[in-house]
C-alpha cells in the first residue's frame, strides 16, 4: 500500500499529500521532488507507480518479489538501490532482516519496504527537520534511509556480542556447552553478514561520487555512513571468527573428556582383569595344583588379588588415570 506521497520544495515539505497521478509533474517543478513510500505493495498497486515514473521493468519485478541482495544498479538516468535492514530478537537469538528498495531519479524517489524491520516513518520525520540536506534532492532521501539502516545494525551487534560472551563463558564452565546454540548463532551471524558485506561497495560508490546525482556536499555524509558500515562489517567478521574459536574449544574439551573417560575405563578394566584371570585359572580345578590342598591357600590367593589390585589402583591414581 502507499504509505505516504509528499512533495518537497526547497527542502520543505508541502502541506498534505499529492495524488499519485499528479506526483510526477509535481516532482518536475523547480527545486522540488516527490517521495513516495510503499509497504509491501501488490502488483497492481506498484504498476500504477511504475507507470507514473516510467520505472524499469526488471527493477519493478525485484521490488515486488523482494529477496534481493544489497546493491546499487543503474537504469538509464535512475538508480535502483536495495538495502537489508536488520534487528535482533534476543529471546529467540534471531537476526530478523527486512528489505528496502529505492528508485531514485530526477525529481522523485520511491521507497518500497518489505517486512516490519526499520519502518521509515521516523526517518521521514527526521529528514524533514534537516532542510539543508533535503535541498540536495532525492539522493538526500537515500542518505537518510541508508544512515538509519546502518545505525540499526548497532543494536544487532550489541545483542550478538552479549550472546557470544555467554557462550564463551559456558565453554569453560563445568557444564557442557550447547553445540546446537553455537551453530544456530553462527548461522544468524552469516545471515547478518549477507546484509552488511554486499552494501560496502555500493555505499563506497555513492561516497566517491561515481553517480552524477550525488552532489559534492553530500558525499562527505555518505563517507561517514560508509565508515560506520565498515566498522559493523569488521565486527561481524570478528564475531564469526570468535564463534569458530569457541566451537573448536568446545570440540577440544569434548575430545579431552572422551580421552579421560577412555583412560578411566581402561584403568578399571586392568584392575578387574587381575581377579578375573586368577579366578579363571583356579576355576579349572586342576588336581595337581599343590596350593589347593594348603590350609591357607585360599587366603593367600585372596591376599595376592588384593595386593595386585591395590598396587594397580595406586599406580593409576598417581598417574591421573583415576
């Protein structure tokens, strides 16, 4: 559905909303542009917008179907930009990503949002308070949205950082770490990385002014956002490495624990083997075994078993096997 359709002239928003059929002409006026916001539009709803602004069919299909990776593409004199906002659900330990697609051309910007992540109502309100930036035209809307998307990555990093610290503490605790939790969190970090990493180069292109619609005065603002994004991307890589190290440490502990169990079992088997062997020999009842007729033969055999088992137990205990 169409959430908002506003005309901005000389950095200020005109009162009220402009009808969609008048939006294109309103954006062609001097020092003016139109910003249309849509949320999960149907094919029919978006067709009317596409016809009004002559949007490229391939980009329109991407906007309706979503599921795109972050990118910037050029279609004639307009740009098609894909962003993936994110938020962290701490209870489920889940990184929830959405999608924002932007069509930017001379005199217009169309934002299409999929999912509930990073609503643009607050972005529009803050944008309207910065008149100087709004005077830069439709590309200033791109900066406002990208800036908010990157800023929203920071709480995601904080949530992931807390959970990773918990896992690192659990690895060296007496209780076994939930390996499934490690793999699940690593999967979420990889999904988050797919939202941050592909955005680096498109944002660098905007910051370096590779697109003519980015004025010199706005490039420094894009460079600032790029700097924040690079820090986020580096931290995501660090999180991935940290979880890999935690997983290796956990597997090492499991291996050591298994080796200790093996040594302990082997030690008890060796101790038990002594009375088993002696009992097996005397269980054959050979009549020519003289000690069978000794008065204290039975007690001597028991003593030998006790001494042998005690000696083995002491040796294994001293060597750390028991």
